[in-house]
C-alpha cells in the first residue's frame, strides 16, 4: 500500500485550515534489533474533534503509522490527550498485527469504537499493466459502458478553476438530495481545494452536449491515484458518465506514473452473524473473510443492518466491475483508547440513544 494520504502533512494542513486543532507525534526510524528486519518508527498526525456535551476527542485517521517492530510508549500520546482534555483517542491501525501490538501496550483502555470512520474495506487495483490488459480484466458490462460513453461523445477533462468548483458543488447538492445524505459544507471543499496543491488534488468532469453532468474529486499521491468524492446529475444516467470518468482518471494516473488506483470504500464481505462469540473480550462478532488470513470484527456497530448493506450494493458492484478478480483491502476498523472514563461512558450512551432514535 502507498503511504496513507490521511496521515500526510497535506491532509493535516487542510484540517487546520477548516479550524481543527492538529498535532503530530513521531519518532525517527531506528534500526530494528532483529536481523534483516530493516528500520522501524512511529508517526501520528492527530486531529482534534469536538462533540456536543462530551467535548473533545483525538482522531488519528488511518493511523498511527508504525511497523510491527515499533516500541512506542503510548503514554506520550495519552498525556497529550489529557493535556488537551480529550476524552478518548480514535485510531485506525493498518493491520491486525499492529492492532495487537497496540492492544498489548494499552491494555483494557483499548475498545472497539461504536462505528468505523473510514471504510473497513477499500478497493485498490494494480494499474502498472497496459491499458489493453486493464480493459480485458474488467467485467464485460463495465467495458461496454465505457465504450458506450465514448460513442455518445462524452468529454472528460480536469479543471480546478472557480467556474468548475461551482459546478462540482452544484452536483454535490443534487447527489446529496437524491441519496438523502448531508454533504460537507461548501467551505469544506473550497478549503480542501485551496490548501492542497492542484498537482495533488484534481477535479474531473464529464461534459455532455455542453452540460457538466458528473464530477469527481481525485488525489494523486505517492504513486497512487485516489478517488475521493463523486457527484452526478439526476438526468443523463443513460450516458454512463461515471464509467468513463473513472477510466480516464485511471489512464491519467498511469501517465503520472501511478501504480495503484484506489476506488475507496466498498462492502464486499459477508453479512456478520450476530450469534458468533465475542472477539478478544470486546463486543465484536466475527464473520469469516473470503480473503486469506483475515477476519472481520464487524459487530462494533451491532452488525450491519440490511438497509446499510443494501445502500452499498450498487457502488460496490460498480467499483468491482473494473477488476473483478482483485480482492478488496481490509482494515481492522476504528478503535478507541479511553482517556477519560466518565466522558467516554456519556459518549457511548449518547451513541446508543442516537442509534435507537
């Protein structure tokens, strides 16, 4: 996997630009005491969030970044949280092995978070292959829809100018209304585009008969192209704009020497069985993963509801169509290091009430 963008200085600076306090804790890479295991270190960009009633908590998106050999004293992180009156620290370890190391270090203060922040499954494909090979590996329907969009004369381009930022925001509102979701505020996207270099963050558009009908927000970072956000018009669905947008982004990523294309979140794992036993003493049911050597502790959300699973079916089918033989990457999920037991208890109660009502 490429170096995680959510732990980059670019993302940290953007979070600061929207008014969030940020911190960084890191140690210099040190030679491993074990022969042949190279160097190891620890790095965590921390974002402070605030909630009504319970107050502050720390969030380390897709982190901390550490090797399996890292010997980090988490008291430094915990003391920083106490100093800033944060009730807990939300982490997202890269692997089960790193999660186990953190668990052994922190002990009983590490618990499964009530919900995952970043997707537990993401879909990343190898684009170091030729364009012909990439097309050949797609599902026939995906390949057909790309060709159909081309035949209809769809124009794909990228532009971060103000005129096109407004178009992206317009489409985002249309999409949010259609799906019944609350999008980020306009200022959030504007700050993102202002703070992160245009060489890294790009807006892609699909134009049909002179009208912008779809747009994607894409990251080019550390040999990986990341599909961040997408939006489309309610009309012109038969033009298949999302298919050609993704394909053109993949082609541009290849030209930029990227070797991976990250489609973002999917939900391809089987529905968890709520009758299975607890995992490592936490309230987390396990469902067998179809991917070798991994399991999915999914019960920290009480198991995925049927409506939640169904809401992901369409987007998962769409993304997997670009490389159906590629297995999604699975992360352990979100975990909380409890710093203030009283604050965390109130937070858990509020979360349960929210889920009920």
